[in-house]
């Protein structure tokens, strides 16, 4: 019986860690896209006051292509708007994933080591017997 309980706890911990990894991946993608937004805005600010017929180069699929400013500027603005939209959707997804992680923690009574407890409270809890079983990650 003890091995089933241990195996179940391991599955719960693995699921919890998977949820947290998914949450981190979403946060990383948001950070990456926000960096792209900043780069797009920097380029837009740089070329917005340049003559429309002036040559500029744009990287498309790994190929450097010669275009004019009047062709590139609208495309950059459109790409920037699309990236902003994706970031907004990812932020909503991150909030949803955070709620899912918290619900999973509460459902399975998962405690993160060193989170929200002072050393004194931790020592009191260690010495006190409790009937509720919790998983320490």
C-alpha cells in the first residue's frame, strides 16, 4: 500500500512540474516576443522619417531582400500589430495556466519548499503531527 501512495505522489509531482514547465515556456515566449516588438518599434522609429523611395533591406526567411522604405514600413507596422496581438493572447493563456497550477496545488495540497514560511513556522510544523498529508516539492 505504501508503494502505491508513493507512486501516486510521484505522478502528482510530475504533473505539477509539467504544469509549471508549461507556464515557464509561455512566459519565456512572451518575453521573446516583447523583445521582437521592441526591435520592430526601434526600426519603425528609425525609418519613419526617411524618404519613401530610399533603399532599405529586409530579412525575409533568411534572405536579405532589397526594398524601398514605403514598401517595408507598412509591413513592419502590420507585423508589429500582429505580434502585439499574439502577446496579449499569450498573457491571457499565462493567467489561465497560473490559475490551473494554483488549483492543482490546492487540490493535491502541494507545498513548495521554503515558500511562505519562516524558519520558526517550519520548525513548529515539523514537530507537530498533522493528519493531512501534503506533498513537498
